[in-house]
C-alpha cells in the first residue's frame, strides 16, 4: 500500500475540504507503454482545481487518484511527467 491524496467520494466535487490522505494499492504497469514512477513531488494546478470542482472530468479508465503532474524517480533517474491522473500518490 502507499499514501495518496484522495477526495471524499460522497462530496466528490468541491474545495480542499473534500481531500484527505489515504492508502491505495501500489500501482503496476499494465503494458509495455506504461511505467511506475516513485513520486517525490507534485503540484496543484488549475486543471486539478477544475477537476476537483467537477468542471474538468478525468478520462474514462483513469485512476481515481487525482494529480496531473509529478516529479520523482524511474530506475534511479530523475524524471517529471504530465499525467492523466495519479500524481497525488
């Protein structure tokens, strides 16, 4: 398990009061064009805020963990990424 910033599924849309720290299963790469990044930092940008407010829905099939950008490590190399979701984990 790993820690992630999650949103309250009952409130779902709203301000920061809908967010909380919880635990989710460790992700796995499902095919050859996916990787798992050890996230060290993330950011909150306008798209994250709009998504939390219900004005910018995530793509179908994307993780329920929010976060559209991150920085961290992949095979001991520093990386950054723009993501469809999951940057808050």
